[in-house]
C-alpha cells in the first residue's frame, strides 16, 4: 500500500497526471481483481482513501460497485472522486440512465458470478453475461418485421428474459408461470449468504 501511494505521488509530481484510477491485484496474484458476489461495492475503498491522501488529482475507485447510491455516498464522503462500474456496465449498461430517472428497482445488478465475462475473455471468445444475454449482441435487438402474439411458458430467468426480449422487439407477450412468483431457481439460489443480489438488487 505504501509503495502504491508513493508511486501515485511520484506520478502526480513528476509526470503531471490528471487523475489516477485505482484497482488492485495483478494476474500473478489474483486477489479479487474481479471480486466475487459476496464482496460489497467499495471493498477497495480503504485502499483508495490511502491513495487519495497521497495525491491532489482526482482518484477513481473501482471494484464491485453495483449500486449508484453507494457510489454516490463514497464520493460525498470524500473517499473517492469518481466511481467506475466495471462488470456492472456489462450486466446493465443502462445503469446511469436508470439512476438519473430514479428507476433503480429496474436495475439488473452484476452478481459477481464470473460465468460470462472474464472466462470468455480468457478463452478468446466474445464476452457475455449470465444476467444480460444481450451483452455484445445489442444490435440484434431490432424491431420485429411482423409483431406477433407470443406465449412464453415458464417465468424462470430464461423465460423472463425471452419475454422481455420479445416485448422489446414489439411482440405482444403473455408470460405463464405455475408458481405464485416468477424467478424460478434464482429464487432458491438467492438464499445463501452473499447471494441476495440474485433476487433483490436494492436489498442486497
Ligand atoms: C471482461 C473484462 C475485461 C477487463 N479488462 C481489463 C483490462 O484490459 N485492463 C484492466 O486494467 N482492467 C481490466 N478489467 C478489470 C476492470 O477494469 C475492473 O478493475 C474489474 O472488473 C473490477 O471492477 P468491477 O468489480 O466493477 O468489475 C477487465 C474486466 C472485465 C470484466
Ligand atoms: S457474467 Fe455478468 S453478472 Fe456475472 S460477473 Fe460477469 S458481468 Fe457480472
């Protein structure tokens, strides 16, 4: 930590940098470069504060930020100047617009599963996201040539997303689910400690 703070101060004084973006870990020692879902947004904050004490230029924090409210709080507290959303921007690139419009209940939070983004990158494939199948394929979500009436049977994650994608393309969708609540196996998957984001973004 002390070395990183000294390097940051040197970069400011000797190289004239305008801002510094603070992340953590290196590939050889992979300590939460992509932190898992059980970590809370801002787990890097104490380290970022140390860097902030060493420089006067704006300091950017990153790491498991999924909630704009918490990002805003850290900035208000003066613990960082700018917050970067990494995987959250893959899971839901509409976060800034939803925050601006006060539609946080519509936010899809990154659950830190590392199922679609990082492994695909290492495999040399286009990245995708377990919670956002449209990631990287946004241009395919075009208006349907002929709007139809579509029935989707099953309100698990796949059914919900299929229903959403059909509606986004202009189809008239009827979603059928035998349980009282939609969500399928994600409802059960959300029970273990640290998995709450799978179910309720704002309560995680
Ligand atoms: C698919 C993917 C590719 C990334 N590539 C880079 C990279 O090339 N260089 C880098 O410094 N960080 C890279 N990162 C790390 C992010 O910048 C960020 O530090 C990290 O994902 C933690 O933030 P998050 O929890 O908000 O995702 C990448 C992250 C992801 C998910
Ligand atoms: S696949 Fe999606 S939800 Fe899972 S860690 Fe990557 S960005 Fe987050």
